[in-house]
C-alpha cells in the first residue's frame, strides 16, 4: 500500500495549492492560477513551500472583484 502525505498551502487564509511528500521533500501543485510559477517545484519542508507561496503572494495581482449591477 502506498501512503501519500499532502498538505494544503494557504496564503492570507486562501488555499493556493498543495504539497505532496516525495522521497526528499515536498512537491508543490497549484490550485490557484496566480501560483502557477511554483507548480512542480520541490521544497525541503512544508514551511519552505508556505514561505515561497507567501512571498509570491506579495507580487501576484489579486483576482478581479465582482461588480454588482444596480437596478
């Protein structure tokens, strides 16, 4: 049986991807297109991946806000 460990990576309370345990560290898979730059990157620890996502989060544009239609 193969055991897989995965951890959700959040930035400002919003899930942006997961990391999956590899033989030597953790591989990042983006769930938010703004974090595609990290896709497939390997990190030594989960906190390293979280730090990279936070750092990237400071530079990526926020998603556009929904605009309501006034009646």
